[in-house]
C-alpha cells in the first residue's frame, strides 16, 4: 500500500469537528426498534448509524440476525433521518445485498478478518467499489493478519479504507471482554499513520460502565473515531445487552469526552503531550500486569519450597538473575545502577510473597 494518504480522503472530506462517530444497536431486531433508535440518534454527533443484520454468534441456536429484511429498515433510517448507514458483511452474498440496498459503509467483523479465504472472497465481491470499508482487527492479536486483510481490499481497488480496533480475545481472565492491547493500535498507527483507525469500546469492554474511559484513551492515542453500540432498551437487547448504552448516554459520553482539534502550536504541543502520556500509561499498565504475573510465579515457587523444606533465599540463583538483567538492561540503554535498584525491589517483594506462603500467612 503505497499512497496511504489517499486512503483517508473520505474521512478528511467529512471535515468533522469531532472524531467520527458510528452508533446504533448491536443487532437490528425489529423495524420499530431500528427506527426508534435512529430517531433518537438523529440530532447528535453520530455520522453513521450501525445495525448488525447478519450476526456471527459463538454458538448455534443463538439469535443470528434478521438477515436481508433488515436492509430495508436501514433504507428507511436513511429516508426518515438522513443518517448514513452501515452494517457488517461476512461473505460475497452479504456484500452484494448491502450494495444493492445502498448501505453507505461496510465493516468486516473480527471473526472474518482472521480468515484469509473470507477476506479474499469479500475483497473480490467489493472489487472497485467506492463504498467505505472498515476492517476490524482479527480476534487474536496478530497485526500482520489485520494488515494483510486490509491489503487484500486495497489490491481489489478499494480506496476508501479504514480499520476498527475492537480488542483481542484472551484465555486469561480480564476486566475486558476483549483486551485492548493498545500497543498494537499504536504499532498500527506507526506503520500506517494515514489509515483511519476507529475504536470500538463496546466490544473491548463488554460493559457499558467502562465505555467512557476506553473511548477517552482511544482519543488520547489519536484514534480517528468511535463505534459505540447504542440501544433504547439495552438490557433487553437481543445481543450484547451488557455493553450497549442508551442514546442519551451516548450523547453524554460525547459531551464529556476531551476532544481537541489542532488549532495552534500550543494546542499541538498539548495533543502531542497527551498522546505520549497515553502511551506511557499503556506501558505502565503492562509493567504492573507483568509484575503481578511474576509474583504469582514466585508464589508457586514458594509453595514448592515449602513442600521440600528449602530456604527462601538462594543467593546463587539471585546473582545469576541480576547478572543477566544488567546485561539485558545495558542493551536497552538502562544503567546498571537502575537495574540493580529495580531488581532488588522486585526480589524483595518476591521474598515477602514466598515467606508468607512458607509461614502459611
Ligand atoms: C459487532 O460489531 O456487532 C460485532 C459482531 O463485532 P466484532 O466483529 O468486533 O465481534
Ligand atoms: Mn455487538
């Protein structure tokens, strides 16, 4: 992908004073539900009205979307509210129907991005379209796979492109439904700074209470927009009930978010600073997470030592760790003094943990 600047023309041309906003229900359920939500979102910052028509569900027997009939409801949304519309497409038949029914923007879901066959089928079906196409990240944290999917569309002559960061599934327990792994979004921006990148805090959090914070982080990291699932009766939604917000909450979220436009050098400085601070926060959170993991392993070692009646402190092992870490640190530009201090503190915490376990505290 050579001329990535061209890929964001569709977004630049919109000349928005705020990030791009896509909102609407996870799923289209009934004509009344779709139109009710659309009318409540009409006078807001929403640029595109979303509704899933074909729903990829984890297990069979769950609500899999209303299908083709929902496209007629989206047409009505356009006629009655003037809002542009979007939906997820997952195969060539979906693409054909969505284009025939004048859906304005199509997105490709996380479960499709993981499959190069599906991505190629969709790219072939979209060949040369001037529709906006956004590609969600694959469910697993694989930047190359994400970019590969986008590249397939680019090669098929689709020039109005963008991506959606919706978090990554993980085996480990987490407060998120899909962990954000912000460093991947940052890496994405470093590789393709002009490709619009939008955040989907709904699928990252899985929980409406956390949507504001994740949205603010996304904006601080200079992402270009937000896709937020919105429903007039979230608790009774047919899919993703816990993560949907009401139209009023969405408006409040948009009002409360710190949104800045570059206007002068002072503002530019502030934006750069906020962006770098957001990056530091990402790394700090990763460090705490890793230290927590390290202490869990130390606890397990403590339990083993207790079993075998072995002393907590074993200096030979400790000196080995230190020597290795000083070398590693040097290669990353960290002073020996700093590495020593840091590892002494970490080691002390491990000993405290192990002593607690050995003494049954
Ligand atoms: C959706 O947007 O409703 C959806 C199914 O998202 P994802 O592909 O991110 O799971
Ligand atoms: Mn959803």
